[in-house]
């Protein structure tokens, strides 16, 4: 090898490669001091040895083997600082390029994700939240995308369309159900008002049937024909006078009963007018005396029910003053509760024998909340604890005979419409019940 490697050849190689390198024969004692240990550090596993000199040049060492595969020459290449700096700059620009390309890809992915995925999902979310806030079921997304988000949006629109149609049908059903319930309430109240009318008519018919019309006609004929003794004539005249007095008294009683019938029919007319007004506008608020209203409601009870109970109206009722309420509605509420109390006492009497039925009505004033509590308590059959929470439900009744079960339900709705409240209390079966009506005091 020594024949081929000389200074001229090495110089030519340096010029061609633009790399400053030197060759050293690996002969013990011939290597310079600073590199004499380099061959020992180079192996097949680590064929290159790299160091920096004091000037910052990179020194790269490698051994070249002879034909016997033994290290014969040590190659030392000196890479100047400018090449290192150029490499660093290249690496730096390479890293910057990678970062820029990475950021560009990230921004592109973010933009596409925003446009294709996030924005449609955001629109769908905002649409759902807006429907929840405004309850506007007519709003639609109308999203045209064919991906999963678009399919989800279109299915959501279909679901909202079905919900809109279903709610529309339910509103119509509730409207007609409400109208039917209102009609049932009107009929229930009219029936309560007709009960005393029927009772008065039956009494009038009974009294008219007992008039001795045939006997009076016979007396009149006998007195007209003459030919009777003076004693007989005197008796006939006396009979005629007594019959006339009885007839006059009967006519007075009939007149009173007709007046009662007129009041009841007027009450029915007021009920119909009140519900007609309710269908078109709000009920008129009136200033009324609770005591007068309670007395008027007692007139709507059947005479049969009046006879089995004693009504005790406490003086506290007369001290409540006037209240602002819907007069006809509250009158019907009082009437329903009093009739229910009397019927409850009647049923209790049938179970335990004749009992002295009593209905107590008194008032308590809540000065803190400015409310009047009207208590209507009876000693009737009472209400079982498990059914007490249900007595104001529509269609619920404790009566064994046929009943619509709308009385107390109608009362609760009417009280709520007047910004009033009603609830019931009972200690159980056979221990009576107490209904409490809570009304605002007049301002």
C-alpha cells in the first residue's frame, strides 16, 4: 500500500473531496502523542471516533485495514467549523420546515374539522337549546350534509315535527276535554240549584192536591139552591169561611215557594251567564260579604238535607268583612261543600242510626299573610287517610250512589282561578271532615 499513497495523491484526494484529512501508519511509537490511543478506541462495533479539537473543528477517526485484516492506517478527517455551522443551520431549517408543515397540517385539519364536524354539531346543539328555551317546535335545521351529523340533524327535525303535531293534537284534545269538563261542572251546579226547585214544586203540588175543591163546590151549589135549614146553612157558611182562610194561607205559602223557585231559577241563570262570560273573558270580581254568600248557598240545599243538619255559623264569619271574589263561583263552591257535608252526615246516620248532624262554619284571619281561612266542618262519615289526597281529582268520588265526581274537582279549579286555595282535613273514617277555604283579604 505504501507504494500508492504519497503526498501528491493525498493532496489530490483532499482537493477532490474538499475534506482536510491525514493518513498515519499505525506503527508503535510512530503515531503522534495526541492520537496514539485512537486505534485502540476504534472497533468493528464503533468504527468511527468523533472528537472536537480546541479550535472547535470536528475530528473524525477511522482505521484502514491491510490485506491481513489488521489496522494499518489511521485516517483523520478535519471538518471545519463552517461545515458544522452549515449542518446546524440545515438541521434548524429542516426543523422549522417540519414545524411549519406540521402547523399547516394542524390548521388545515382544524379548519376542516370546524367546518365539517364541529360547526354542524354546534349548530345542532344551539338549535336544541333554543327549542328548550323558547318552546318553539316549528323551528327546523334543514341541514343538507350527508354525513352522520347531517343524518342526525334531519332525524331530529323529523322527531320535532312529530312532537309538534302530537302536541297540537293534545292541545286540541285538552281543549275539548276542558270544554266537556266545564260543561260537566255547569250541569253539576245546575243540578244542585234545581234540587230546591224540585222540592218546592213537589210541596206546591202536594198542597194543591189537598185543596178540598170538590167539597167547596158542593157547598157552593147547596147554598145557591136554597131550601136548607138555618143550622145547615150556618155550618156550610162556616165551612166555606174556614176553607177560604185555608186557601188564602195556602196561596201565601205558594207565593213564598214561587219566590224561592224564582230565586233558584235566577241562580241557574247566573250560573249559565257566569260560565258564558268565562268562555269569553275573565269572571267579574265583586266585593261580597262572606256571611251573605254562605246564607245564599244554604238556600240551594234540598229541604231533606236541611232537616237532618244544624248549621252553626260562628260570629267570626260576620267579622271577616267584604272580600274581592267571583261571587257566583264562590257561591257554588260553598254550596258544593255544604251539600257534600249534609250527604256525608246522612250516610253516617244510615250506618250508625240517627245522629244529630252538625255543620260548623267559622273563620280565622292570618294577619301575617293577609288571608282569611274559612272552615266548614261536619260530623259526617269522614275521609280515610289514604284517599284524602285524591278527593280533588277529576272523577274521584267516595259516594256509593252514582256520581260524576266533578264537584270537588270543580271547586278546586275555581278556587285556583280566583287565586284562592282549598284543602281538606279528616281524622279518619267516621270522624267527620273539615274543608278549609283560603281567601285573600280585601285590599
